[in-house]
């Protein structure tokens, strides 16, 4: 299999450090050599490629930005490039690493006790343990503050009741980072596999992220030791801090998906002959699609590079990360549609990666904040007006009888 050549229309490679390029090229080779040869079978079989976990651990892909416990302490641009290359392989694989790193290791490292960190960070980094993150519930996705899962203190234990839905790695996780309402607000807890009252089951019938495990978690009078509370969690803001880490990685990952479908469409257009033996790449309509794709990918690359530099400087804001996630996943979604168009009938078969990426990106478009919700985050920043739950305004008196209000008029 030939090496992926990369997509770098703006010569942004010159803006990367030697370490960042080395990290990217190492993960790029791993994806080319180890992921792409098996991923279509995994997609067909709805099977997570768990066999790759030891190799990813050997490459220090889990918790790569942590600089303790023998981990490399990479900068955020290098971390983003890891996410980009993994999602070029498959969104499900990037989700696995993203959850392990940003949603499990990060909260334990940032909010956990020394004992919790000493126990779990090395195990998660080595792949000996797998984690999951329980925030979303069957009835609460975009509004996590409405969660119904509750935890109450009972002596030296906490008792959890509730459920979580759409949880990556839920049924294979050794530890779940679970968020619940308490008398002191929302807190985070570590719930270990096998704890009485803790159940998990897989979500079946997925047409998206088929190479990823998606689960539901249940807690029925689930008792955990008091020391399993993440002691530095002080409210929903801590859960959202975790999501910010994941959304940053997704902003890079979306570009990986877009790069995969763009490169596939470009190669196909130069090889597919029609109308007198000419490659379809010579036609203006095809070139326009390819130009749109490379233009938006290039702008997205500049966007995440700046986000990474801001993050390394400790200056990035959540609304800026919302812009990155919103824009780049949209670019990936549109690129998959255009690539499928260029490939024609071949765009719907898994001899090519386009339809798999198209299906996967539908999940990425929704999770970690939908396109519309991130739009509201950005809208609040630029207007100063939150539109999630706008305050009730006093109704003004109607200037004419209700019966006289016609279509096209507002009341």
C-alpha cells in the first residue's frame, strides 16, 4: 500500500516543529500499515479493532500530552496531528483514543487524588485498562445539566442511580468516569467494572462508527467507595472542561476524515476515464468539487494550527474550540458528500473509504456538541446574548385582532 501523501496546499508543514512532523509521520505510517488493511472488515463486522490497543500504547497515543508517569508530554499541535491521522484511518479509532486520553485520563489527572492517578494513569497509558466517560443520558445530550443520574453519600460509600447513553467503550471499560448530581452539585466518580449495581450493554443497529463500541450504562443502587469520588470536581464545569479537550481533538480529526475522502476523490478522478477516454478530472464540474474540498481543508488546517498554538500558550477559549469543531466536522461532512458524488456508484461500496467516512462523520457531527449548539456558543460570544434558553419577554399588545394576522406577518 502506498503512503498517504498528505494534503498541504498552503505549505503549513513549514509551521510545524521537527517533533510535530515526526509525531504525525509516525502515526501516519501506523494508520497506513496497521489500520487501513483491516478497517473495512471491522466496519463490515461492526468490530472494534481491540488488537491495535497494545501498538497504540507502545506509540504513546494514550495521554500523549501528560508529562508524568513516563508519558511524552507532547504539545497540543502534536496531539492534534495524532487525532488527524487516526481519523484519516477511521473516526471510531480516533474516538477510542480521544475518549481514553481526553475524557478518562485527563479528568483523573486533573481532578483526581494522587492515589487515583497513581493507580489509573499508568494502566490506561499502557492499554492494560480501558476507560469510558459517562455524561450523556438517554434524554439529555445537548443539555447535560439536566441529567437525572444522582449520587448520595451513605457513610463511607456513594450510591449511584441513573443511566448513561451513547458511551464509547462502555462494555469493555475497566473504569467509567461518571457524572452525577449530588447535594453539592455535579461531581465526577470512578466506577469500576464489576461493581454491583453497575451494568452495561451495547447499542446495536448502528450504521455509523461501526468500528467503535457504543454502549448504555446503568446504575441501580450502585455502591462505590467514598474514595472513588474525583475530589477536585466542583460542578458541571469540570465535565465541560473534559469535553473541551475532546472537542479540540475532534477539530483536528475532522480534517483527517476530509483529507481521506479528498485524496480518494482526487486519485479516482485522475484514473476514471469517460467520454472518449479522458479522465473525469479534466471536467470543470469535477475540478470545482475538488477545489472546494482542498480550499476548505486548507482553511481548517490554519484554524486548528492556531487553536493548538493558543492552547499551548494557555490562551485558548471554549468558543474558539467550538469554532474549530463546528467548522472542521462540517468540512468533513461536505467533503464526504462531494467525494461520493465524484466516485459515482463506486462511492457507495467499501472498496473505497468514502461511504465509511460519510457514515462515520454523521456521528461526529452530532456528538461532543452538535453543529447547531456550537453555533449558539459562538453566537453568544459575538452578541453577548445566550440563546440556549432565552428569557421570557413580556408579550406586547397585538395591534390588530388575532383574526387579522395573515401569513407573512409576525405577532
